[in-house]
C-alpha cells in the first residue's frame, strides 16, 4: 500500500547589491534569513533585509 510523503522546504535568500560585501557576507545573510524561516515554523521563504543585521550578530557563532 502506498503512503503519501509530505516534504517541506525552508529557503533563506540574499541579494548582492552593486559594490556589496564579499561572498562570505552574502552567504551569512542568506543563513540569517534561513534561520528565521526555520524558527517561524519551517516550510517558507524569506529574503534577507538589512534590519536582520542585528539578529545575525546575535547568532553569529551558530551559523559560522
């Protein structure tokens, strides 16, 4: 008997602006967005916003 499989996905994204920070900073910002999606119940998408910078400083070691 076949059973349905439910798959959820959480995505954190960041956009590099012209003259923006390096690749490491861009990845860090995407990680911050992902962290927020997962803490809000998972299965979602969030684009990094500058106001999240303070949060990234608070969780820095967790995503390094």
